[in-house]
């Protein structure tokens, strides 16, 4: 049985944290608009022109915009 060095364990933990962060950011990069609904994008409280129609849409992760469904 081989024992790992403490440095190897730390690298494994850091790698797991980075992988979890990437998965979390990637899962928040898409929004689904259901049939019969439309999405309105607001950036810092101001509505942007146009609407998102039903379907799958990409949104910038970690940004300051929100989408409301109507």
C-alpha cells in the first residue's frame, strides 16, 4: 500500500474545487424559456430592447443581468 504525500492530497482537493467551480459556472450559463413565455433581459434595472423567445438561450455567466419570464 502506497501512502500519498500531503502535497499530493492538497493538489487533489484544489483540483476538485476548481472542477466543481467550472461545473457550477457552466450550469448557470444557460436559461430555458418555456413554450408560451417570453424573456425580458434587464441590465442593472433597465430593460433591453427585444425579447427572448421560447427555447434554450446562452447567458454570460457571472454577469450583472437578469431575465424575467412573462
